C-alpha cells in the first residue's frame, strides 16, 4: 500500500544484522528497517516492502547524517555482508555494543542494573581477522569473469573484492592466485542454483604470530575426482610467504554449509600453528579457532581474571574446540576437562596438551549436554566454562550444572540474546550474576562478545 512512497525518518537504533530502525510518523509510527542508515541519521527512505507491523526501506538520501558517521575504509562496506558498521566511528560502535549487552540482560534476562564493565576494544580495529571464507561465482554480466568476495547483505550475490579492511593482508595476493587460475580454467566455478560446476568457496586461515597460512578449496567433486589443473594453483601459491598447506575439501551436497567432510592435502599440511599467550596451538581446517587473535588474548585473560581459580579447582571447558581455554587455565588448577563435538578438534586439543607439556587436561569427544550430566555425577566440579556457538547452551546442560550445584560459572558468549536467556535460567536455578565484561572481537560488524561470572547464591 505504501510501497515506493518516500518518507523522512530519524534512525534511533539498529537491528541485529545492522539495519537502521526508524519510525514513520505519518504512518502511525510504523517501524521501518533500512540498510545503510545509522543511529542519529535523519534520512529520506523509500518503502520497498510493508506489512501491518513493520516495513523495509531503501536509503535514498541522508538529510542530516549522524554525528558519529565516518568515511568507511572499504568502498563496498555499505553493501558487503561482512561489515555493517564501518561508517560508524569505532568509539560509537563500542558504545553501541555495550548497550546491546545491557539491553539483552534487561529485556531477555530480566536483570536490571547488572555490573557491565566498559567494553574492551582494539587499538587498531582493522585487518584483524585471521580467517576468510570467500564464495566464488560467475559474474552476472560477463560469464567469462569470476567474482571472488563476500555475499552482499541478505543475498547470495557475490561482491567482487580485491582487498578487505578487516581481514589479514595476504588475502589480496591469495585472491589474485585464484583470479589467474579462473582466467585459465573457465567454467570451473560452482553454480548454486543448478548444482553444477566445481569450486564453491575459498577458505583461508592464517597464524597471527607464526604467519603460517593454509588455503582450502571447497569443491563439488566426487570423492575420487581431482581438481582440474591443480598444478597451476599449487605453483601460484608457492610465492605466498608463510604457505603451510593447500587442501581440497570435497563438498558435493546441496547445502549452505561451507566445509564438507573429506579433506585431501594438495600441498604441505592440513593445519597451521599459532600462539595464544604463551601456549602453542595446532589448528586443523575443520576445527574452530577464534577469528580475532589479538582480542582472544584479552578475552581469555579476562575470563581467567573473573574466574579467580585456585590450585585445588577441578574445571570443565564445555565447548572446548582445540582446547585453548582449557590449556590456558590448566597451569592454575588441579584438573581440567574439555568437551567438544568435532572429532578433529578433540584430536587437536589432545595434541595441543602434549605440545605444551600439560598433563592435567583431559579431552572428551561428544555433546556437552550428554557428556557433562554424567561427568558431574562422578566428580565434584568447582568451575564450568561455557563458550557455546551462537545458539547458546543446551537446557539439559544448564539443568545438570544447576542440580550438581557447581559453584562457579564463566560464560563466554558471542550472542547476548542467548546469553541473557541462559542467565535467566541459571538465575532461577540459584545463581547470581557477578560481572559482565564485553570484549569487541568483531569490530565493524554487529557481533558482540561478552564474558560473565555467575556464582551459586548460597556460597
Ligand atoms: N572455546 C573454544 C571454542 C568455542 S566455539 C575457543 O575459544 O576457541 C564453540 C565450540 O563448540 C566449537 O568448537 C563447536 O564445534 C563446539 N560445539 C558445538 N556444539 C557443541 C555441543 N553440543 N557439545 C560440545 N561442543 C559443541
């Protein structure tokens, strides 16, 4: 009904994925979501889609830009799905993210006046990411050309990029090697709609302190098939400093999941090493590893400080990945268990214990919600550390922790909404929230990380 009409709105907030939220006075204060609009902007928007309760708008003109606007470093940042906040000053980003944590705690967690510390930000919030997952796609206008980059916001269109303001520097040269290869090998890229073609994604990981790099090509191939002309790619990569390995990952399913199950080593090895604090870690392609290594050190140091562990503590690291948190805590406690669902990550974790001469860490493969309810029946646990994926902790895990009356909980979260939901459950189960420390792990994006300490009230 209002489609294609234009309105002037003041933007007051952002959605979870970074669209500006405003209200249209003329339409009874209908909420409108507009990409590219930032809090504080007064802008002209055109309605693209509307229903009874809200509308989507297109930013037509900035009438009065927010005082927190800056010129973004990257020229595609307004379209790219990677960064939603590059046009907002870093100081304003940090304020916004702390506000999101407070808001979720109040609205979802039912906790007023929580002690939320100032967010720990970066000094140089650019080129921090140690990982890139780049989709490749045939160019829409020129089928002889291949686009390499990131999906544009809310679509599977690929924005062709030559550099990235938030990823480690070598990504430029690596993309060029692929561009040369695609120039030589036409029609090799995957077509999602038809499920034809071969190369789907380029997955790159680099070691922050070691400079080691692995490049993984995800391909729609049968298990016994090879990548055509792989020799050109391998030769192209040999000039990349720090190259530790090239991996072919077979993914022939119709799925949005990037990595398939099988890896074949085309060159070198299938893992890199990196250091966090004084510990050395082996990281395989399929294992999770924090993407912002400089901030990871601050995150883990923050967790260690909040936890106030002692030498007689027995601890559990409930979503342990390659064992980073467990192994950093290990020297300060009696014993630490790590639980992790990905087989390769558990293998890495066990090897990482050996590499660092740590003998009081034990890693168990399986789901936390299945392993931990059994584990807590056998042994008294003093501290459990949660660092789950965005969907938060499984209710069975929370219930097991509550009934075992584990005294201390450190919860590291990458989604304040599920964090607040779980805090509400733990609060009802007898825990008290002690401190909240937000850490900016993902500058220029809407992602918010926070560490909290909860303790049983009776202790
Ligand atoms: N603490 C680690 C990993 C955090 S990411 C670090 O800081 O690097 C979350 C991890 O939980 C991933 O490694 C993921 O594979 C794992 N995971 C996801 N669901 C799980 C479950 N139900 N039980 C155990 N581990 C799980």
